C-alpha cells in the first residue's frame, strides 16, 4: 500500500494454506483453483476447509478484501506500506460499510522499502 492508501501488489504469505483472490488475480499455472460464485462468505468457508488448519490469506485486491471486511470475516490485516504517493488507484479502505474503526496494532517491522504492519480487526458487538 502506498502512503496515500492505494493498494499495490499483494504479498504472498508462506503460512497460508489457502488464498482467496478476486477475478483479476487469477492467472495460469499449476495452482489448483476453485471458482466460487455464491459470495465471499462461501469463498472463505471453502478456503478454510482447503487450508487444512493453516491460515487463509485474502490477496484478491481491494474489492475482495473490502467484501471480507464488511462481512466480518477478517481477523488480522498485514499491510506493507511503501514510502510512495501514488495519487490514484484503488484504496483498500474505501467502500467499507461501517463507521470509525480502531485497529489494534500488534506488530510493526521496518525495512528500507516499507513499514510492515500487523493489525487486529476488532469484532463487532
């Protein structure tokens, strides 16, 4: 993500047992794909079953992440903020159907190229 909130390329996480991606992230290769057309909840549920107890990562772009956030299906965000201003593009936190949300910072690492943030997403009461 850029400093002005625009999403860049997704970050592959080696602890993931399954990854939920949007249609624009689909590409050729030897990876097994299951196409889910009945909503983000079903996609996350099927990915959880396929993950075999490992984490499920959402790397499907802003729209897919927004749908999962709006549905209350995200426990943690791992955001890599690059020191650039893009000025345009797709923002990760646009189109969220809730008001002010305070995320709990659980880890911050820095590198010359990005700040790596882990943020816990609070559950609605």
